[in-house]
């Protein structure tokens, strides 16, 4: 099966030129001017379109249990929605149960994805307990090596959520030391959970139970502190570190300061932190604020331009979504009267490329190359998907998006493909959208029509972190 | 004329894959796996080789008058030497004479290049006198707009060399303000010339006349100060700024601090600052130190790793050469007994890619992609040569280097192609060299044989600085 | 003549206790509990009062020519007004005329003060021309040494006012190098005059002639840049440096950064920068803004708290006034229709202690000890007046203020003693005022009555800067 | 009882003048020139001597249990040794037992001091368990308020020693929040104990058991991290914070950065960090290194000048000793073959003023006023002893040291008064020593003779932290 994409404006993290792309089977065979169309099975006219590598969202939570409920998108609905938005790979988070084995967590997530994933996926492993319930306090260190060999080459640790997911600094340091040897990359949820816990309990005791208090009880200093600590522990361990969902300038400054000293500290942010603010949340009536209850919370508006600057200057290298949807009516509702019971998370897997194109590229904050870089190329390189994913190059998987830069549309829960009853960006106008989406050479979205199928997505054995990847 | 480069390892600033490259005439027509070889005029076997975009050296001084003599390489010998080292474009510096017209400086340099340049070249314009000798103190501002329209889209100003090239802060600010409007980029030689001048005169008065005093009379604080000032002036003018030949950690910190605040400050360094040190100079006997008399001077060795870190973290974006050779025997000799009379400059146009491959890529300080980026892609984008130059992409000029990563050779004045009687890196062993060099599709270097000819190089009308180029 | 001050609350930069102070002649003889009152000529009841060392204002411009007019207070009216506000010493600025001799400038200022000064005074010397009009470009360096021997142990240089007072970086560096040897201290007016000049001319060309444009044409970046440069030059010269009238956070950060590295950088601010803002100026109708035209100008309001923080943390060590009054009706008027012709300066010599007591001590921003330290003790130590001045200690001059912390009064041009027709703080309510003021043991202000006389003030031969004074 | 100290050079944190001091009973009655000697019981000739406020050592561990042994000095021997060195007040650390009550810890320490203390003493309280062994996790917060009312107005928390003294960030944050209300000051031992614990266990597992590994397993990054975290927690709580025994530049930078932002962060260092280094320790043969095993450990030598700079610039406000002596022969010996069993601590209570006079004042690193400030005045103000202690002022306790600036002596375990069999500064030559020491008007040391007695020292009820004490 050969497909020829003609006359598109091919955009990679560095280049931008008009040419044809020939796909042979699942990979890219050639890029050229006026490639011969004979012996080609399918021709796609990409005139006036951008031809970009499919987006890679390295931070999603599909089918994830949280506070007695489960995130609304499973691997089928979630990866389908991703595809509609131009994302052709995800890296989701498997979770080690406290007292359970790392490998069991991995198996559980494979099961969740099996027969459902519509696009290729990798898995990070959330480590919550180094003992794995055994008497050996460090048993899981060997398990970490083991899953790395299976292609799970990154881990996530929590400095927040004490008693649930949080691990102490000794555990963090041990895990970092292990990755310094096995080549994996630690992702860190960086907030000082213990201090926040005290503040939260005070708020509840004072009857401050509305959604807005979720945001007001998690100060940016608690994030900045934890980012600084995570980096310090990584420096001592001689390991790289990757801060997830960085939300505030105070945290950003810690990353910048470390990078200026040559430390291998990396960070991602998410569209919600770039585009929504605490001030927006404060305007939301009644219990509506629960829609934007996630962690870290929304910040004061002035932080947004600082994050955009961080993206421009490469202090932030990636934009992921932290997609973790809960329906407003049934799930977010659990926390009415007590914000601590609101399931944490928001939907976003479908809108990342759209939002960044409109508010990044169209608004001239970032170039179209940088847009590709932060949504696809760097995630691919950082998490060992490259060169299979993350670029348009000969031999790479034909995960390609034909992007219409001029299509005008409106984001809405009524029309989106995520299985959740609200949009954080309801009514927002966007110019630019995925028109045709190919995954390993197969068209899975065609002008708004779903052409893919559940289960076609494959687990990606990822390589280890590339070290000095740049 | 069609050329097919087969089976090379194609390396761009972002990608790295094995494929063929088809050249049709002067540009790249296709990149693909096993491209058909029929109808092809020439086949180059690149098996085991890297196929990279030709290097771009945006800081050279060919045929430049300095202190009563002229730099030893003219546009013929200099560009030929460049090509041997894998560099296929340069941007040289035309100079406005004090009291003379900007346009006259440009014409003079065109004349120097005409019939001589072996590879394509652009020109920056050094502005020394805004009045152009007229009664209008700002006459040259319009001339700046004029040369921008002719493709000279960057300028250089000096904060050093008082009475010769130095301009005051008012002039700098006016020029920056003009580029904020016309889109050009100001390159800055950043050293506090007035303070240095006092220190130099003291040294001479104290009988400190040996070459080493050239280095000892130019403290890093004088560089750091000027870098900070240049950036502050650019901020006030709302213009980007590009610091040339940054040599010290103290200066680097100023760039980092500005970038952390989101300021459009860029900087290059040169191989000599990455690889040679003040300590090396101190060991050179007799008058030998004159070989490394250039400005800024060599710094204490510990600065080197800081500069490498800056390259890795993108605080430094470019490595150029500041190639400005003077023969040791006849020219450097002018300053025996008085270091202030030593012509400032050193030879390097031929060795940049070699040195950075050996000490960057082979020593694992930077990736091979980053090597391409800092020596070709970013210079092309920063100075408006992209997309014609700086990448391997369909439609781009076929300025391509077939790089043998395994060729072992030794740098030496006996074998190099620069017209100068010494090498700053005499006897250094290198693994990696340009094997075949193509300029606009034409093989100009073939396994150490010169196949090009003087005058084939064309003047490149450059686009204006791309703004948020990333 | 013996005077006994009974039962006052004695406040020094460090202490705070209730005791009597016995003055014998011009100096303090004893401090004790219930000192014997026999043989005492005069008893002052200080019950409920603070007994503080007289204020020292080390930045005044009395009888100073500027732009075709002269500052409204001469040494008589100015020092009398100072005394009313609790200031018992000043250090004024003598000016070397361009082309003239340093010594001539000093003699001119002695003449201005002679027979007029009501309190003791020192002089700094403003150096404008190192050649002193001779063919020796460095002639004034020896003159600097000479005036140091006469007790003029500090100099002022201007980085602003090109063509009038500004000197270039070479001159600054030479002067700093000279003080590194002779022990004097350089005071710096730090603004990038050349850049500002360009901005000012543009504004005038665009018809922006109102007073507010004085402020809008002098960006904080121009101040921050110059502060950074001044400190860098001082570092290279191995000399301390003192930044005068620091007005903005951007400048403050440069001082903090230098001090964090252990550099001997000091700075003062003035009450107008702590208490008035650009926003205040923007509200002033018609030409009223001319009342607050001085240099540096007023800044955005948020800078104020940063300056208070700087005072608290000792990044700023001194508060002086930069007293340089011009009458609104006749003098400021010169600049109607052209802000560049408004004489630069404002009145303040009388109100410094009052304003800092109300807005510093009463508002709990600084302790009463810190109030004494920044207005008296540190100026005395920094400028070589200590131990004669600046403290309440045995053997020191009895320059003592009996301060009523509870006296409520209103600042107004109608009641102040400065010879100027407006107050920058008209109508401001203050709690706390000087009740009785002694100079060398002599009561010169007694409950609002003037008891001093012109000419009683003496020139103070100052010691050189104390080096590591703390 | 009246004592007259004649003709001494009185030195306070700010002043320096020659006068007599009259003591009436336990306090200072007068300071004056040639005070009348009639009715005076005792005359001390201080001609050629400095007359300074007695030193205050706010960090001592007398009679402290540690690792199965007890620090070698009890309140008698320790305070007597202090007095010999010119220290007339201490603040020692009472310890709450895990599971025990705060008040019980306080009572235990009162008992230790009772009948033994030779000089006045205060107590800090080390909090180890907020539950006090009860079911109320926050019970001790009220106990903190309670001891504050008894004059114990500062607490110490440990971020190191997990399982023994360490508390988690939630506890720290709660305690800081409590002091934000009750006005006390939290002292912090800032090292990341969990990370260090991992490193220590690795070292032991690798057979690295010698004393030097105590130092090598506690990286400066672990200290810098904890200092940053402690300050962040204090900022969030709105409380001041005081870092004890700061030892490295990395930690110092965190304090400087916080203070530059206006944060109420304070820090002390100790003579051992200013004067001894890791390099010194590495040279110590056999098990000798155990003599300098304390926490934080000795650092690389280059840190020393940074700490001196911090003292000069007031980034560090205090020098205390952390006196915690263990005899080399019997106590340090416990850790032969396992550095983790070496009792942590070193002797220093007697030598602080001597070492800082020699290496600070004599070596011109700090002024004599600053010497008094960092060893007496600031400790007094910071910890609520002022104005009773910390200065020479009318009404203050006559805790006075007659200091001979010219006395030459040699530090040695053979001659010192501390009850420990070694000196960390054995054989060091010092110029300057306490000649006569008065405590509340009573001579307790007279030319090397002990005149005091056990039990005369009183517990000092301290005031709460003064807030903006400067």
C-alpha cells in the first residue's frame, strides 16, 4: 500500500518546504518535488495544507482510578479523540499500587489498552512504593530496571498527595540514582504535598469548601520549592529530571536557574496553564469552578506570558495535556461541598495542537517549527520514541497530519470527541485543524470522519533517554 | 545535471536517518530510500558517511585592512579553505570608513569578492560613523535601510577600539532603533573599549609589551559589562541583538540572565574560546603568543566548559570562526616589542567543523544534530540565508557535505589551505573530515582535491531577521 | 558652657535607652542615668522625647547653577531649613568647570558657604574634565589627591547629561583607579546619558514637551544599565563605589547582585523615590508636573516597596535628599513648552527625617535605630565624618536633635523654611518632628524658633572612606 | 557596689570611643569622659584595652545526650569556659523527647542548668514531635505558645537525622505558622536528611567507614536544598526563619537570594566553617578526623572566603559556636570503624571571640564593630536578650569584657577550660584575648583567674523576636 501526499507544506521542528511525501506501507519512503504518482494506491492533495508529524502527548491519564471514580476516557475514546486533534501517539501513566508490584501495575495498564488503543501508545510507570509490599525496602529498584527493558523507560514520582501517591525524598533520591544507571527519565509532580495538606485542612476547617479553594490552597511557592528540590536531588544523583505540568513563573525560574548552571533539568507545561487563569476560575459561577479543578491549579494570569516566554526560550521543552477527564454532572459533583473530593483533572487530549496553533502560531508567539517541536519532536526524543515518531523523515513511521491552517471551528463539548460533558475551552474560536490523520500510513481521520478502529494502536517499546539529546 | 547521493546518514539540526539524496541542478529534488538511479548523471556513494548541510560561517574577515596590513586570506584563498573544511557559505564584514558612506563600504567589499569567491557569501555591514561625513549626524540610518533592501540585513557595531571602530552608546541605540524598524540584526563586539584603553596604556607605560599582555589587559569584566550594556540598549530599542565572539563565563551569564527574562539576546562563540586558554598562551615561548592575539583574548581555562554548557543549553546559538589570519613571520611581527601593534586575529575558517566534531560530537559534549545546528542551521536562520542554506530539504540549495566520521587527520599549517604560515591547532589530531563538498549541486572538493573555481561563489541577498525564529 | 539633656530616650543606630546626656562645650561628655545637674548651665527636659544624632544629608545642591538659573537655596537658607528638619551636617557638591581646575571649583564653593552656612558642612567634588583644560589629559588625577588632603574625600561623576557633566568610561575608570589609591569614594550619577539623549530628542521632535515626558524619556533600564556599568568599572579598578539617588527596582537589583558577590557597592535613595511615583506625576494638572522634574525621574509606584525592602535589607545604606530647589513660578517656568529646559531638582533638605519617621518608623517599615542609621550614622561613616558626627557617643560633637515623636504637623510651602514656593509633599500629615536642635552643643532651633546664625557652620575636613566600614 | 572602668576604648556594634564606664550594681550607670571616681568601690584600668559587651553564644549544646553518650561540658564547665573566652551569655537547646511533652524537655534542661550555670543563659526548644505522644497530632502547638510565655522564644527543628530528630515539612510548616502568631523564631538545621541517609548507607555498605566519609556523604547540595526549602516554607507561613550553622556557599546563595527579595531569612555560621576545611580534614591521619566530625561537615576550602563575604555583607548576621564537645579518647572513639557512630560535634565555646578577632579583625576582614555585632549585639536582638544584653549602654546589664587586643597566646587543649581532651585549633596563635570579664557587674574572670561560681548564672526570660529588628 503506497500513499502519496502531494504538494503539502512540510513542517518539521526545523524545516518548512513544499514537497510530496511518499508512504510505503507504514513508513515514509521519500520526500521530494513532484514524486512520480505511478504505482501509488492513494493520493492525498495537501495543497495549502501543512504536513506535520503527528502530535505526541506524553502526559495522559486514560481509564485512571481517582478518588473512587475513574477518568471518563478509556483507551478507546481517549485515543480516538487524540487522533481527531492530530495526536497520533500518547504516553500514558501506569500506576504501581501501594504494596503492589511494579510489574503488576504495568500489566494492568496493558490490559486497559489492549484491544482499545486506536493509536500507538507508550507507558510511563508511576512508582509509589519501593518495597513492593515486601520486607526489602528497595525491591522495586530492580523492577524499575526490568520494566525499562520492556520499553517503559520513564517513571513518575509524586511530591504531592501525601498518603496516596507521595514518596519521600529518600525514595526520590534512590529512584533517581537508579535511572542514572539504567538510562530512564524520572518525571516529577512537583508540589510540596505536606505543606499543602496543612493549608487544605485549615481551609476545610474554616468552611472554605468551594472549588476555588482548591486553587487557593496550593501556592506557587509550594510548586517552586518542590521543583527546586527535585532538581537538587537529581543533581546529587547525577540523573536528568523532567518536571511535569509546570504551572507558574516561580517554578519556571527554578528550571531556568538550573539550566543556566548546565543541569539536565527539563519541563513541560500544558495548554490550560498557558491559556486559563485563576481570574477565569474566580468568575465561574456556583460549582462551575470544579471543571478546572486539577493539580497544580490555575495561576494568576500574569504567569501565562512567562510560560510562553519559557517555551520560546526553551526553558520549557514540551507541551502535553495532562488529559484526565471527569464528567461534570456525575464525577466532579462528588466534591460539591468539599473541594478535596473533586476528582482532579480536566479534558484536553483533543485540543492541544489546535490551541497552540491558534494562540501560539497565529498569535506569533512561536513559529510553526517550534509548534511541531514542542508537541511532537521533543516529546519523541525525550521519551525514546524517536526516530520512529516525532518527525517527517525517511524511514520514520508515517504518523502524519494534514493540517488545514485556515479551517475555522469552535471548541465545544457538543462536538468534541472526548467522552466528557464539558470543555474547558467551550466556545473558543480556533483557526487551524487536523484535516487528515495518518497513523503508520493508515488514514484514521478523514475530514472529520473516523476511519480507524479500536485495538489498532500498538504498545511502543521506548528507548532510554538520549542523554544530551541536544 | 542530476546527482544522486546514495545511502548516506543524513543529519539535519533535528533528524538523523539513512536515505538517498537526489540533486537536480543546484537544488535538492528528493530525499528517499533507494531512489531510482536512472537518468542520474553522477552517483556518490555515501555509505558510512554523514550527509550534512554545508557549514555557514557568519563571522569572517577576508582581505581586511587592520593596523597597516591586510588579513592574509582574500576571498579566493579564504573561501577555498572554508570549502575544504566543509563550509559552503560565509557572511563577511564590509566596513564603512569613518567619514565615508555605508554604500561605499559595501561596494568595496563586493569588489573584493568579485571574481574570487569560491562559495556563496553574504555581507554584514560594519557601521562606524552615522554622519557619513556629512552635517547630518544621523544620515547613515537611511543608508542602513538602503543596504537592507540590497540583502545586507545585519550590521556590526564596536564597543571596543576607541578612535578606530568604536561608536558611542547613542549611536548604538540609534542603530538598534533603526533595526527595530527595518528588521535587520545588530551584531555587537562587546568589550568596554574605553576602560581597556586605559589599562593597555598603563601596561605599555610599565614596559609590559609582550603578546601575553594583550590578553591580560582585557579583563572578562570588560566583556561582561559591555554584553550587559548592549542587551540593555537593545531592550530599550525593542530590537534583537547578537553578541559576536563571546569568550567568557562572565559574559555568558549576562546573556543567560537576559534570555531568562525573555529578551531576544543571542550570542556566538568561536572554536578558539572553546579549546584554547590563557594558560596555553602563557606557555608559548618568546613571541609565539602573537599567534593567538585576537580580541577578545583567550580566557582562563575554566571558562571553556561553561561555554560548552552554554552551547548545550542554547544560551549560545552559533559557533563561527572570526577568521582573520595574519602571517606570523611578516604580519604578527609588526607587534614585536609592542603588543598593541600586533594585528588582531587568527586563522580558523577551515577547521571549525573538524574541531567541533572532534571536541563536541566525539567527546559527547553535543549531539551530531546540535553540531549541524550551531554550525549551519541556526546561522542560516539567524542571518536570513534559510531556507536556501542551512538544511537538507527539498528545494534548498544543494550545499552538501559528505562527512567521513572516521577519517583521522592532523591539523597543520603544512597541510591546511588557509594562506597563513601557522595553525592555532598545530598537531591536533582529529577524527572526522569533509570528504566531498558540493556547492549548489557542484562538487567543489573531492577527497582532498579542489574542483571548484574562483568567482563561482555568488553574493546572497539575505532576508531580514526572522523575529521569533524559534 | 555645659548642657544637660535629661531623661531622653537616646537612640543610636544600634541602641535605645533612657538616660541623660551631658554636653561640655561642643562635645558630648557623658551619658548616664541621673547625671548630676550641678555646674550645668542649661538643662533640657527630654522626657518623652527621642535624643538622636543630628541628621547628615550627604547629597545637597545649594546655590548651584543649572540651565541658566541657580538653585533657590543658598548656604544660609538651605542649611537653616536643614536644621529645622533635624539635619545638622550636609555634604554639598562643588563643581569643577569644564576646562577649569578642580581646586578652583572647590574654592568657589568655599566662597559660597563662607559666612552663610548655619551648620557644619563638607564638600564632594564633581569632576567634569580630567585635563583641567591643559594638554595633559590626566592632570586632574593629581588634583584629586590634592583635594583629598584638604578633606574633600569623595567625588561625583556623571554618566548622564552628555556635553554638560557627563564623562566617558575611560575617565570614570581612571578616577576610580585614583581613589583606589587615595582612599576617596566615588559617587555616581548612574543613567545612560547617551541613550536618554536620543530618546529625549525624539520626544521633543514629536512635540512631547510637557513635564511628564521628562520622566517618560528616562527608562529604568537606562538607570539599571549604568548602575551595572559603574559597578563593573569599580570592580576592575579595585575601588568602592556609591550610587547616588537610586530610584528603581531595576537599578536596585544590580546593587544587590554585586553585593551578593562581595563587591563594595553602595547606594542611597531619596524620600521622593520612596514616596512619590510616576502615577502621582501623571495626575498633576497643567504644568504642575514640573515640580517633580528631577533626575532620575519618578518611577512606577510598585518600585517604592522594593526600595523600602532595599533599605531594610541594607542593599540601600543611606537616604539623602538631592535637595536642589527651583521656584515653580520663576524657575521651573523656564521649561514650559520644553521639558528639557525645566531646571532639574526638587526641595527636600528640611523634610527627610520627618518623612522617614512617618513613613518608615510609624508605618513599621524600619526600626527607629535603622532610621538613625540611614539618615546619620552610615552617611557619617561612609563619608568620613565619623566619629565627630553621626552618633551619640562620648567625645563626639554634640550635634543632637531632641525629637518629639508625637508632634503632629503638616508639610507645606507656607510654613517650611526652604526658600522655594512649593512643597513636593504639600499637605502631607506627619507625626514626629525636631523640637530642639543642637549643633556642636549650641541650641540652633528651639521649638520652632531659629537660634542659630549664618556663618557659624564650619567646613569639615573629612577622613577617607573607611574601607570595610562594616 | 560600684565599679569604674577607666579609659577604655569602648566598642559597640556601631561606636568606638575612649571613655569611662560606671557600673552601679548589676547594670551600667554612666559612660563618660573622666567620670568621678569618688564613691566607687573598684576601679579597673582599661587603658589600651577594648571595652566590649560580653559575647553571646546562641548555639551551644551542654550536657546533651547524643548517640549513647553525653556532650562533655555540662552547664558548669561549659559556661566557665565561655566566660574565659569573653562570652557572658549563652542560649542552649532544650530537647523535647519524641513522644514526650515540650514542657518536660524544658524542665529537664532547667534542671541541668540549675546550680551550675556560671553565666546567664536562655533556652531554645527543639521540637521533635507535635503530638507529644497524644492522639492530637498538633498538641505541641499550644505548648509552643506556653513556653514562649515563659521566655523560651525560639525553637529549633531538624531537616536532618531521620528517625531521630527530623520532622517532616508539614510539621515544619505548622510550627512556622505558629510562630507567625506567637512571635517566636524558628531555628533550622537545614540538610536533606533523607537523601543524606541513602548516601550514608551506601558508603557504609561499600566499607567507607573512616571519619572523612562523614563529610563526603553530606553534599553541599543537600544543605542548599534544605535552606531553600526552609525559607520557602517560612515564606508561605509568613514567619521569619533563622538557619543555624550555615556551612557552604551553595547554602549562602539561597539566603542571599531570599533576602534580595525582601524575605525575613537570617543565618549564622560558626568559626569552624570559616577557618577549617575538608582539605584540612583529609590531611588528618588515622582516626584523627573524628575530631572534626560534626554536622554539617567541613567544606572545600574555597567556601571560607564566601562565608566571610557573607558576614561582611550581612547575608550572615551571627557567628555562634555549635559547641558540642565529645572527648576524642573515649567518646569520638565510639565511631572507630563506623563514622555514623562518631558523636557529632566539636568544642568551641571558649574560642569564638578569639578566633574572630584574629582572623576577622586583625586580618581586616571585618571591623571591630562588626566583630561585636555578630558575636553579641545581633544575637541579643535576634533572640530577645536585648537591651539587657548585647551592648554597652546605660541601663543594660554590666556584662562587659575588657579585651586586650595585644595579648598573644596559643590555643591548646592543654590550657583551655573546656572539658574536652582536644582542640580543633591546637597550636593556633592568636593576638587578642579577654582580660577581665564581668557578668552583671561582677568580675568573674580576672587575668586568667576564675572569680565566678557555679550557679550564679540566671535563666533569661527572653522577649519574642523583634520582627523588623533593623
